[in-house]
């Protein structure tokens, strides 16, 4: 699995909402930003802040990130115990990350290292519990993927929990939203193979290879005939640390 390609694909999905949230949070004027769970740097690469910091536990991902974002200062560490002094950053952001961790602890740490008046952003958190698949026979894919994510330790319903998590973290002026969906043949042409590579990685061992191949064929046919709808509600949140 080419994880940098996958993370870049995800960053493409959220490009529009990230621009909106960066403007809303004033990140273009922000001096210092941290991304816990920065992965391979796909999001840091176009962050408008002046000073970029990233943290991840995967050393190989950090090597890719350093090449992708040479000016970023990267650290290998665990996001539940951020190795930074209190109030070190003007903003902290995450992207498809909180579902993989103890979100309450990570948000508490993000608040700690963000200065009073600084901003915290969860740019994208999916909710597989509300996934929509059409044609209906493809609903099996969503059910299997949700179960597979749970087995990997993820919370496939993280999106709907952002409001409660940001409230519990004591953030102010919180806004929660959900991204819309759009479907076209272009999506099938541009990203279908990569999407299925990620899906097959998630579903390895969950069902016979023959059934997985059949679902892949049904999915491809539905896209080619203009019949495919796939919607995973993806939530975002922005809030400020009290001054």
C-alpha cells in the first residue's frame, strides 16, 4: 500500500473545507502550527502557516514527510503525550486521525500545547456508521469495513462524536460541520484503484477472495454505469482555547 498516495488522496477530498477552516481559524496569519498524526505530510504540505511542526509514531512516514515538507520540524512521538511545553503553538490540527487514537486524551494534549486564544481544528473525521452505499448490494462493503476498522482499534463513528469531544476539552466558539458529497465518472477514473487498495488492506481475511473480487466487479460496474453512490459522512470541527 502506497500510504503517501493514500494520504494525498484524502487531502484532495478535503482541500476545499481545509481552505475554509484555515481562513476561519486565521492560519494564514498564524506563526506556529502542530499536526499530531501528520503521516507523510500530505496536509502539512499546503498549510499556510509560517512555522510547521508535525508528529507521528511511524518513522517511515516521517521520512516521507520530511522529503515532502522540507521546512517542517518533525518529531517521532505519541500524540497522547505531546513532547512540547504548554502554550507552544498558535494552532493544532488533525486530519483523519482522531478515530485511531484516544481522542479525548489527544485533544486535551492539543489544548495544553496551544496558547490561550489559539485554535484547534479536526479537519476530517469519518462516520462509517452512517455510510450510504448504492446499489444496495454494496452495503456489505461498508459493514465489513466498519468492523475491520474496529478490529484495528479505530472508532468508525468518530465523526458524530466531535461535538461532545470539543465541548469536553473546554474549547470555545466551537463549530461542527459535515462535508457534502459529489459523484462523477471522474472519481472512478482518478481514485478508484487506490480506494480499493485501501479497502482490500482493511478487509484482508474478512471474507473469501472470490467474494471480495465479486464486490469489486459490482462496484466498478456501478461506477461505469453512473449508478454508484458512496457517502461516508465526514465531519470537521474548529474551536478556540479560552484566553
